[in-house]
C-alpha cells in the first residue's frame, strides 16, 4: 500500500485548521473559521490578497477510509458547504487516495438507506486520485495543487475541462433557492393569491426558518401554538396554526414587515407548496415528496447578505416590468464586499463605528446589511468584546444605517435583511423564548397604510426629488448601485438632468446628488461605463463636473464582465448585460492630492483564481494623469481600457495629423451616407420609392473585406430580417407570408440614395470574422442604415481608402477610440471612421492601388482570405511606413491585435491565454535587456536576462535580470522553473506573508538580481510588455536614486 502526505505534496500545508486560536488569525479568516466550525471539516485553505483580505478556496477533510458511514458523513458535509456557497472544492483524503468534490453541485436528496451511496456521490464528485498511480498524481498536482488553485489554471487548461464541466454555478444555493421561490410564487399566483401577499408569506417563512435553524425557536414554542409540533413545517400543516404563529411573530418582534392584514387566507395546498419550497426546493413539478428530518436549505449557514441577494433577484424575476421600469439590477455580495473592503474595512485596527452610511438606491439593502455588520465588528474591536446587547445593536443600526428606495416591496426586504443582521448578533436562546425584542420601525413610507408607525432610516421616496428628512442629515459614506437606463425616466430625473446640462441618463443625478448627501465624506457608486466613453456635450458636461469639481480617487471598469459565460460565473449582474464601472470619489480634495487616478480595466472575464467573488489582478491597473482625465473630451478612458499609456501617446499622435477621412472626402468630392431603414410599427409617414424597389440589395453579413462581387447581392426584400419588421410589411401589404410580398417600395427613411448607383466603398458597422470590414464595390447596390457608404467616380480614391481602412493600423486606431466597441456593442460608428488620419503620398497611393487590385483579382478567383494574406501584409508594411511608425510603435500595434483583440473576441480560446513558448520568452529577454541597456548607456553596467525551462502546466513564468559589467546573450538556466518559484515563494511567505502565486505580478529584487514573475500566458510576455516592464524597472531605479 502506497501512502502519501498529500497536503505537503499539493502545497496545502499552510491551510488553516478549524481548531486554530482566533486571536492568532486575521479578521477575514477568523470570521470564516467561526462560520464553518461545525461543518465537520479539518481545515480551510485561504487565498490572501495584497490588502490582507483572505478568501476561502478549499475545504479539507481527512478520513480513515471511504466506507458507507464515511460517505454519509461526506454527503452531510457537502450539503453544508453547498449552503455556504463561497467555496468551489472539497478535498477528502485518506492515506491512499483523495476525492475532489464540487461544492457548486446541488446536494444529494436524502436517499433510502439501502441505496449504493458511493454511486450516488459520484454526481457531486469531480475525480478520485489514487496515490499509487504516478500518472494520476501528476494530473492531481497540475490541476488541484495550491499553485494551480492560486493561479486559477483550472479556467484555462485544456486538460481541466472535466473540472469546469462539474462546476455548475447555476446549481449553487443562491440560484437554486431563487428558482424555487420563483416557481413557488408562480404556482401560488395560479391558485389565486396576490403577489404582495405571497411576498409577505415568503418573508415570514424566511425569518422563522432563520430563527429556527439558529436555535431561537424550539418544540416548546411551536407546541404552544399547535400541540405536538416540533418545527415550522409542522405548523404549516394547519392553516389556523400558521395564522396564529404569524400573529405571534408580529406581536413579539414588531418591525414594519410582519404586519398582519385583515382577511388573510391561505389553504393547506398552498402551505404545502411553501413547505416543499423550503425543504427540498421547487423544481416546478406538482409532486410534493418530502423527507422526514432532512432539508436542502440550511438558514443557519446561508449568509444574510446572500438572502438579500436571493430575495432581490426573486423580486425582479416575479416582476420583470419593475426591473425594466426602474433600471435596477440586484448587486452581487462579491461586489458589495469589494467596495466596502476599500471604504469601510473591518480589520482589527478599525475602531470607528460612528459612521453614517447612506445607500441612495438601497434595493433590498445588501450594502446596508454589510455596512451594519462591519460597524458591529468595529464596535467589538473598540470594546474588545462581542456585542450581543440588543439596545446597543439597535442604537448602532438606527443612528448609522440609512437608505432610500422608490419601490415599497424592495424596501421591506431591506428592513427584513437588517432585522436578520441585528438578530444574528443576539444569543439565540434569549431571542424569543426569554424576552421580547421589539425591532425598530425602520421604514418611512407615508403611502403605506399597513405601517402602524413611521421609521426614520429607510425612506420609500424618489431620491432625486427634494426630501427634507434626508437632505438635512450629513452622511460620512455614500455607497450603492443606482439605477441605469435612458427609458421611462422619472420627471424628477429629467428635470435634474436639464437643470445641470447632463445627458438624460438615470444614474447621473444619483452620482451628482451624492455630494450633497456627504459634502465632507466619501462616495463609492456603481454606474454605467458609457458615462466615461460616450461623446456629446451632455456627457462631457457630467465628466467636467465629476473630474474637475470633485476629487476622483479611482475607477474600476468591469465592462468585460458583461460577456462572462454562465459556466464562468455568469455576468456580474445576472441577466444585465450593460457595462458597469465603479467610481470612488469625494467632493473635497484631500490634504495631499495625487496627480494620478488609478484605473483598473480587466480585459477578460476569465478569473485568475478560484475564489468566490471579485478579486483584482493588478496586471490591468494603470495610473492616468489627472490633468488629462479632467479634459471632458478626452478619450483616455476608452484607450486605457484596452491599451496602456504608450498606446495613449501613439493614438494622440495619430489624432494630431492634419488630415483625416473626413477632410479627405471633402477635398476629393467623395459623397458619403448611411443606408435606408425599413418601416416599423412606429413609422407614421412611410416613404414610397419605386426606383429603389427594383435595385439589388446587399445584407451587411454578405459584405467581404476589400472587395464584394455582385454574386453577394440579392433582391430588395432581403432587407427584411427580423420577425417584427417582416410582420410590419405583411400588415402593410395585406399579405400572409413573406413569399407573397411584392418587391418592397416603402421605407421609414431613405438616406444614401445618392450613393447607391456606385462605385462605392462600404463600411460595415459590425465585424467580419472578428476583423473590421471595408469593401470596394464597383456596382450599383442598395444597403441598410448599419452600413456607411462612400461614393466617387474616382475608383482609385476608393481603393486607397479601402487599403488604409482595412490595415492593422486602422484596426488598432478605430478599436481604441470607439466609444462602443469593447464597452457595450461591437460596432464602429461613422463619426469614428471620419477621424482616421490620412497621409496622402502619391507614390504610396499608386502602390496601394496596385496591391488592392491584386487582392480583387485574388478574391474573384477564390474567396479565401489566406490566398491574399501575403498581399495584405505588404499593404500593412507600406501603411506603417507611410505614417512613419518606428519598431516600438509597430510592436504595440501588432501585440494589440494579436493578443488583446483576439482575447476580446475569443476569450477562453484565445491565443493570449496559451502557455508561453520558449522562443517567445527568449525574445522577451532580449527586448527587456535592450531597453534597460539603452537607458543605462554605460560601458560598465549591463542588464542580462536569464530564462528558465518551462512546462505548459506551469501557471507562472519567471525571468531573471542580472546587472553585470559585461553584456551577455540571453542565458537559459538548467534549473526547473517550478523549483525556483517554490524557493522564492517560501522565502516571500516567511518574510512578508506574501503569496507570489496569488499576486501573479511581481518584480522582486535580491542583491544584483531582479526577478520578473507573471502568469504563464502569452499576453504577459509579448514584446510590447517587455518594453513596458523595462519602463517600470527604470522608474524604480530612478526613484531609488
């Protein structure tokens, strides 16, 4: 029998024991250990970031063997960790094997005793590894070691696909409970219950189950209401007893949300649906099969902030019109935690608990709940004891936590969530049985007649209107997720935007008014990224106010997360696909202002770790000049989102050219316009045109790069694409099917009629095979409004434009300046194309025309792009020369297209994420040495690079820069990279409690050597990255001198 110290083998010996002394642990670790201490696990492995925030990553359990009793134990542990939600993996190991379980898969419904339990557990198991199998051990180390977990290699490694298949995030506790609540609400609604009453029943049930699971209710209490009852579920078997329990809840706990209405009636069948929902979930079947003494959901484990998220999600799913109308989306706990870790940290040194917090659009109160919990923790830090006194907890809540919310149902959930947070700090035994705790009335809503008394904390109001009760309070911190959108705006929002000259965007008044709420405090609000990138005076007016009249500390641009796949965690806001950012700012400047604004913009949704929630990978952090950010017309926010400061300088140089497409068209009498639009149901005055109806039409997706032949044309009726448009035309012509339509001759708008006769150059708004698409068309053809056409009888001018605009330089320039691409919609707008700089040299004009004609000839023979790739490369080289771009410029352009653009379009399949090749790392070494030696300019000191032998399973890559008296070629060390990294990691852990695998970006100096450590992905070891890394090292050298 082969045994193994598997924790040491996987590098998990630093995992925190469940029995650790809490006084020796950080706040974030001790809180988790307290929460999971009864899970029957042995240890937790944590990731710790640069700010000492720790996140649980793996649960560990040692067993003697995997007999039936142990398997039952594992199933019970799995159910608990599933309810906990924050961890993806459970490692259970003996002396001879280890089994990895997925904590995101729904737990096993309690089976019969005689079932094959090993077989059952396979549904939640990812894989079993035997210590006697060397091949299995190698895979175990590659995919499940500490290094692999810290670097998130499971998300990108091809061999880890089987792991990703088992990480079913849609089955996690929050998703499944929301689904169950929605299904239950729909079934109750079908049985005649009003939605408001359904919400009340569910809120009461959640509160009662929360109390029961935390030991605040017992058999004695339930039997007083109905003899023989042991739990809430026993009470639910009797409608009369259920009503009595709800009355008792209102009487004993007070609060604004437990009010009993007259004539509340609920049947036994409806109560059974409630019971089923909370015992084993409601999968939308009519069958009610319940197990005695077994429940899927455990409210002693499910965190309060998760209940807020679950309920808010449920609220919007049962009333989708509300979400559409209010522009509100639920806020995931990870984002709340991320913001409050910065603005309201609760580590052991934080002792100020008198912080007035306002969420100006509080929804279900997720920001307020987490803020309250942090203030309680600060109180405990100050007084060095647990806070369990009801009156002090109540005072801390009513004096510091405030919210405004326009939706009356959502604000009740906010009150409910805050009550849970308060009750959570009390001794469960004293909670209901020994004394009555009268919860404070928090809600203030003059229009809610069910409220017996008005509160002074949660105001059901329109935030943007004048509210004397709130406007007179000065807050210390304003945080939240205000509503987005431009449709169905409240009159107050419209008037506010008009008054200040802002765009009609719902979020802008919330951001602006926040400085009135806290003239001397701090603000962190979520907003729509378009606010940073949209052109136009009204958006510029807002940016002028934000960056000139306020002090912005940092901006986090999370737009890329809108593209996240469900298997990678889903979009940050569930089904909201808009681009979001967070701005941290204040009204007044600090005593020592910075001349830079920190700007973080990730380029991929693929995480570089496996922790739950949001963590920062500092490879995407830039420091932008404050002076440039204060220019409301600046494009820096968009350019720095996908490029760096070098790109910013290069684009500025290009923008400063004297001529561009706009001026070139004027000078050469080239006409341009977008195409026509079909009628829709809102068209009041259709335009009839019989000439156009007889012409050929080209659909956008049929346009080819460089040249489009007539064979891609079709008849005018192919203009009709979507169902709504087809339906409108069928109604207009009074026919039944699309085949019955005559050649259509009626349109909503006809622009471009002067272009249609040709010859023309067509510019697609969208992309062709992930490339910009400009096409020379010598024939007459009609096109729609998503295409921009240029017409000239001088075909050479059109070919010249086509060659320039299809070049890599044009791709680089247009994607970086586009306010839509990479932010919200993948398109290039006409006004952006007009900005592309034009340098017209006669010799180059002729060369580009000749090459363009060669491509046309090639396309006529074969439609394959590969057949003219070499000619296209020649065009790119000529264009680079025409614009006087040097080697460094070209390198940044090539790397942007090869890595950044490819990563955007292909994400997890992008070449950017491929492991580095040995020759690439050697080229990087040569380039960084060259840059450093150009700076040193000395005959006595030279930077020399050493590279290491790498494996594609290495999550990190490292290079060593040594400073010597003689220059050397790049040296390849015989040392294995993994061994060198482990040595360095051990040293850093001992010296600084730092973890290089979680940091993933490190310049570490020892003696005359500098180690550069990055993830083993090609995008981090490009030649342009070598230039940037050299600049960073030079800056460090200058600062030290």
